C-alpha cells in the first residue's frame, strides 16, 4: 500500500484547505485510514480517522466541527477538509492506512498504522 498526500500550503487564519491522499495498492474498502499531524517540537497526533466501510469517523477534540474526513472510493482517495484554520493547526499532515477486518469502526491506535504517506506541510498565518 502506498499513500501520496498533497494539498498543503500557506494559508491565513480563518481560511479553508483540503488535503488529499491518493492510495494505491489496495482498495479503500479494505483499509481504515487516518490523518495525523506533527507540529514543530511536538509528537505526531491523530486528528481524524475513517473506517473501512466509510461509515465510521472519529475526530480529535481540537478539530471537531472544523475538519471533515471523507473518501472517494472511485478515486481511491481520502480527503481532509479543513475549515476555520487556526495558527495552532500549523503542522506537517500525514495520511496513513491499516488493513483491517473491522468495517464500521476506524482504527484509533496511532502505532497500529502500517502504511504512511510522506506528509504535506500546512502553515496557518495569523
């Protein structure tokens, strides 16, 4: 499984941005997918995840109501729509995947993810 993330860039506070992650080597229907981020000097954290079926999602508290994870199985792509961006959202964003038999519940264990994209930098200026 290979993942290619894109969509990062420099934005202003309050702006929106959509990250994309193209997955190859496996259909999304076999994968739980997650978006993670790592800010300078901080540990990598999970911010959103979507289940193998696409019907289950999870968000960390700091981005609830502002970010939305979604997927397009025809394009084998997972997205992270980020609205009302804040300077504290500045980070390198990574997508990751894990093969799983669980259909409706996304994987919430950061260390369980087997496959990682290269990261895309989002910088939010105030």
